[in-house]
């Protein structure tokens, strides 16, 4: 498999929390110092393991939010009935230790050699691995053109908004807000459907490469819509997560 | 019941198989459909992980952990093939 020529044993290790940034009221980015990090590719994950005093263990997988070469970070959305995310978003402090293993995954990844045109479609916190891809695209100096479609409930729910807007010269970004819009909103104002995709997505004839990440129902709608537009199924990479997503 | 995909079990699959598995092509024993492991339907923590075919919903794989040992049932998978071999 490309980029994974050396087989590596996947082991749990203890990382240190070096920074924690509030992205939205329910979303936090946690930066980690990982002693033995072999490096990662944009779009990969890591697994977090929490162990309670009574020995109960909970493991969850999170997308890595940072690009290759940057300090490892994850962006976590608090799920109201979650076992792990409330701890990560509310309890964990800078200086604390966190048990993790990674990177894992090799399907939902993008490298400069993969080219484009790139279509990135995010629902809610599905933006996290796509942000790593966008940063990698910027760092690598790739000339593949990029379009991003990001669906969120409301404008304050948009994660990384200032950062994303700073890419506006390089990347065509379309937002759609599904629940509420600020006065004077000029973006889209509905759930992503086939018609919206047809307006935003690269024409299929350009052989685009799509990455779609969000809640399961969102991903099914978008992936189905893109294939309906003529995208080759193997060029539509999907990742479904269990967050509320708000898309 | 949560419904995810094969990306969500990348870590446990790497642990079991000793290498990255989500980009590997899996063929369903029931319907013959072949797709990356990442595209399978995963019902996590039931308490084990139940993996189904995204085409016909047949059972592909069940992973349970008993006293720290992963028990892996691959009965529904006809073939696993690295994408570079295809």
C-alpha cells in the first residue's frame, strides 16, 4: 500500500496535552506531544483509550486535524450521550496525559501525488480530516484545484471558520447552513441535495477526486449524488462518523 | 444503534492483521460485491464490532474482545486483497 511500505506494530503510548483550543461551544481541538510518532498522512486517524479507576476501558477513533509534519492534534465534538467526548472536550487539561495509538487508516487519505481536481464535502465535524487535507494541499504547493462544500447547522457551528476563510483565494468554499442563517446570509440555506451538488461540484468529465466526511445519512446522500452526477465510485472516498454532525 | 463504516475500526483491524486494512479490497461471500474495507457497514460496540456488506447487508466479520483477546470471525468474507495486487 502506498506510503505504508514499512509494516509497523501499532502500540498504545502516552501522549501529553500541549494545547487545547475551543473551536465552537461543543468542539475543541487538542494538541498532543506524542513521544514516538512515526508521522501521518492527511486524513488518517488515531485511537484514544480512556481507562476508568475500576478498569473499564473505552476506545474511540478520531480524525487527525493537523497536516503531516505539524504537531498531532485532534478536533473533538462533544456528544451528549458520549462516553469519551465529554471528557476530551470538558475535563482534559493542558499537561494531562492521554493514551493513544496511531496513525491508523489508509483509505481516506490524500497526498500530493493523488492530484485532483479535489472536491471536499463536509457535514458538521466531518470537516476535521478535510482540514488536514487542505493544509497538506497548501503545504505541498499542490496545483490541484480545490472546492470545499461545508454543511453546518448554523454559522457558529462552523469549525475552523477563520482558517478556512483565509484560504478563499486558493479554494472555492461554499457553505450551507441547514438550521438558521444570520441576517444577510448569501450562502446556501438547505441540506445538501443533488441539485446543490450539481451547482458546486466539479463536472464529472474533469475526473475529480472527492472526499466526503460527515454523519452516515449525509455521506450516503452526497456519495449517491456524486455518483449520480457521473463521478466514478472509486474516486468518491467516504468516511462516516457517529457525531450529531448537524448537517 | 450507531451505524458507521470500516474507517472506524482501522485501529483494531491494524492490531489484528498487523497492517493497514481499510484500503484492502474485501469480497462478500454472499453476493460477490468487492469494495474497500473502509466502505463496509460497521455497527460498533454491540459490544463487539459487527461488519456488514454495503451491497447486500450480509454479515462479513465480527470482532469481539474477550479478556483482552480479540476473537475474529471472518466467515462472510470470500477474499481480502491488497489494492496494489489487483
